[in-house]
């Protein structure tokens, strides 16, 4: 398969993850390698995690998890396979410095720490305008 990055093609991005509207919390991929990915998302007013113009912590965590899913989905895309279904196996840590507002451009960098037998341990850092707003470490599991 061809490298299609960077991309903001919503249909392509959604083809790489199992989630569907209204539960999609990613809309772009800027970079990909075997050990990292940079994903983006702009929360809009109609998003199910927006409350009084603020993107809630649960939405931010879901955005980070879907950024991890994008890494897996893009890896499968490059090898000509369909993206697998996965889920959050455990959240070791999740720190929020600031909750995003409607229209903020979230940029999340996923760093793969370890991947074995369908379980991936990752660090995720989310920024707005180069300001770190959230960090997490989680395990995801592919079915």
C-alpha cells in the first residue's frame, strides 16, 4: 500500500479505526513510524464529549486511545490488511493540565514502548499549540 501521510482525509482516517460517528475522536495523521504516530483532532460543538464548550476528560482519553488505534490501523493498512478491533486494556496513568475547548487543534504523539502478542504499551502526549495538556500511559489490546 502507498504512504498517504500526512492526511486529513476523514474517510481514510476512519477506515483505520473501528469507531464510527458519533464516536470518532481523531481526524488526521501527520506522521507514522513503527514506534510512533502523530494524530490530530478538532472537537466540535456536536461532539458527544463536549459540555459547555469544553471537551471533557473522557473524550480526551478516548482521543488518545483512538490515536493508538490509528497507529495499529495504519500499520495494517501498509501491509494490505483490514484494521483490527481493539480496546483499552489498562490505563496506568492519565494526567490533565488543561481541558480543550471546542475548535482547539489537538495534536497527540503516540510512542510505542512495547508491543507483544497483540498487547501494546504506549505513552501518549497531547498538545495544543505546543503546550502539553495531557499525558497518559496505557495498554491496548487487539482482538
